[in-house]
C-alpha cells in the first residue's frame, strides 16, 4: 500500500460526516461505534478535531480531554477494545455542527495523509511503544481540559498527527507528533500560568486579594 493510496482516516471522516448529516451520529458513543481494529488511533483523531474547529455551545475540550485520558490509559495498558464510561458516551452532539466540523477538517487530514509513509521507524508503532504513546495521549488529553485562550490547538494538532501516524504505522509521524506534544504541553503550561498570574494581579488591583 502506497502513501498516496492510504486514506483510512479521511474515508472514515467522510463516513462520519455523512452519518452526522443524516442525524445518525448524535452521541459520542455513536460517533465512536464501528471503528474496528483502527479504533484507538481513529478515536484519537476524531476527538481531537473539535479542538481545532470547535463545536459551538458544547464544552468539547473537557469532554474530549477526559475521554482521551481514559483512552490513553487503556491503550498504554494494552487493551484491545475501548471501555469508556457510558455517561460520557451518551453525551448528545448537534449533528449539523458536527458534520460541518468534520467536513472542514477533511482537507487538513488529507494533506497530512499524503505525507505519511507506512513502515518508517516501525518500532514506534508496535507493542513496545504502547506505554509511551498511551501516556502521551493521556497527557495531551489533559492539556485539552483547561479553558485557556489558544490552549487547545497545539495539543489537538499533536494528537491528530499521532493518531494518523498510528493508523498508517508511520513511526516517523509518531515521533514528530511526540515532539510536537512536548512543545504543546509546555505551551499550555505557560499560558495557564500566565492566565493564573493575570487573574491574581486583577484580584489584587480590585482589592479582593
């Protein structure tokens, strides 16, 4: 299979967008159903996409971040099937907004897929790398939870590339995603610290501290 013919995520994205437009993918559980053997990587991509193209009204960061933490733990421990809390899977999604997000994300995913080459640094997509990758998914999911300005996009980009690299078994893409993930975590920590400090200064100026 060549890199140019390899488009599993983009094809899945088209299918999910069509289901959403038809009103079928109306909960997170329905969205993640039927992912098959590509379940974890594709779930990572799907859950990270709203961080780049937010769904109005819904708190996608905390919900997706929590799910990604759980997925990271399960993946790192070697689980073959996702076992996620039903209370999160039953969260409803506005299907029109969901379809629009995935349609807008298609060009981005397709551009990344054209760069992927299955088989590079194969050991980074094997069982031995699972604990490292699972921990990375969990930490980047945690970084999606704080509602800090411009804080969701960098972890989202790293997660999407990580999921696509795992799908294509392209260890080089996974390595780049892990490096981007470290930068994203540093970015979120810096923004969070700056936000807390700015809030502290505001409270001091108001005489509330």
